[in-house]
C-alpha cells in the first residue's frame, strides 16, 4: 500500500518533517507539459508536492522523443496533459490534480490560479500572449512565478515575485498597432520572441556552440533543444520552487537571473536593471535580429 511518508522519506535531511508536510499541502500550477513542463511536474511530484493544476493542448509526436518526459512509442497521439496526470498519480496516488486539458484561457485563468502557491511557466516559447496574461494575473494575485528555459545544453532561470519587478516591466514587449498588416504583426511577434529569449537568457551563452544557425527560425516556430537542457532546467527551477514554497533560502529575482551552461562549464549571474530597456539588452536584440535576418537571406 502507498504510504506518503515512506514514499518521500528520503527527502528528509534536506527538508524537515514539518517542511515535507508543507510541501505535501502546497499547490503548484504548471502551464505547459511538453519539454520542461513534464520534467518540472515529475520533479515536483517526487518532492512530495501533492496538489497540481496542469495544462497542455498538445499530443505526443515523434519529434518530442529527444527531450520530453512523457514521449514514448506507447504515448504517440495521446494528450500530454492526460499522460502527465497519469504519471503524477503513479508517483503519488493521493495527489490532487486538476487538468485544464483544453488550455489556459482568459475565461479560466482565475480558476487555474485558484489557491496556487507558485506558478511554473513552461508554456511553448511561442505562446506569448497567454504567457503575458498569466504572469500579469499572478502578479496581481501575489503569486510568485518562475521560468527556467532550456538553452542549448544549459538553462537560464528567472523568477518574478510580488512587489518586485514584473514580467511586463522586465521584458518590455511591444504590441503591434491595431491597424497593422499581417506582415507587420508577424514582425512584431518575431521581435517579441527575441525579447523573450534574450530576457530569459541575457548572456545568450548557447550562441557560442550553435553549429547550424538555420535551425533557429522564429517565423516558422522552429528552435532546437536538448534533453540535457531540459533536465538542468528542471533541477534549477524545482530547487527554487522548493525555496519559494518553504520560504527558505535566497531566490534570485528579476532583474537578476541565473544561466548555467554545462557545455561551456560556466555559471553566469545576470543583472539587467530596466530589463530589456537596458543598453546591453538593446545591443543583444540587434545582434540576434541580425543573425535571424541573415538566416532568412541564406
């Protein structure tokens, strides 16, 4: 028979019995269960977190095999949220899981965030608009938010806490005018994707060993990734989720961030006052845009 205390007893030592009970009673919301989201969910479950709100719109395909926790021949065509719900229940049969399998929308956003202690962002990189809405609502509700993106063979982490710099302030995204053409809107979208990438990863360490620039095409929603980046992201993010839930240890918050790159054996602590309005970020924006423009021409 499943016994919670026995199942998570090996956490004790790194956390106290009282802290383990707090983890058990905590609730996390995870937006997106693909690459990093699946790993985040599993690590949180193995920490003993027992209350989840989860969401994903996609089903598994063979293109997910290089990195996604739930991607197997046996899960091809199955909904990611359903597979991950079953996986979490297999780790902790007592877990309470609310599955928003039709996605996060403005209509169900408050329900998705109801009673949540921490929001874990693992939405698709291109899901910018709903990501902005989720972060904005979390800030209004006083819910700390955290994202750790796989960047090559490393990870870059950002955390946003109530009362500190917000997602909107940090990323400084620019919306297309209402009368903009489809072509102009596509350009605004690409620029905001660039702002998101360089905002999450100000040091952009991964650019030093990208061997095929053409593999990055934001207009075609195409970016490469590795399972090492996914695993490192889950370790870094969930460590900080633990600290947020237990109110223990220093959590680096925007405009500060962390970027560890295992390929380059390098840890960089980033600091970008004013976020993407920082001169260094404006320079990096131009640099990345030039690379993307060169790819389009080649």
